[in-house]
């Protein structure tokens, strides 16, 4: 699946109605492809880890 499709698909699963990421403090629309993968994996695995931006 192309990253652009992943980003669109995962938006509904890992953000709230305001577009905030459910995993980190950054808005979902500001995630780059690596951030999308990181936060998606973090949520899917129910991990408690810091933001990839650190």
C-alpha cells in the first residue's frame, strides 16, 4: 500500500475528531511517512513509548 493511502486509511484509526494523534502530542496531519508508521505500530501494539521526534 502506498504511504499516501496508508496515511489516509490510518487517519481514522489513530486520530480523534479534531485530527490529534492518539499516540503522540502532534497533530496527525503533521506526521511524515515515518511518523505515520511509528505511531500506527505503537497504537497497534499498545506500546507505551516516546515520540519518534525526540
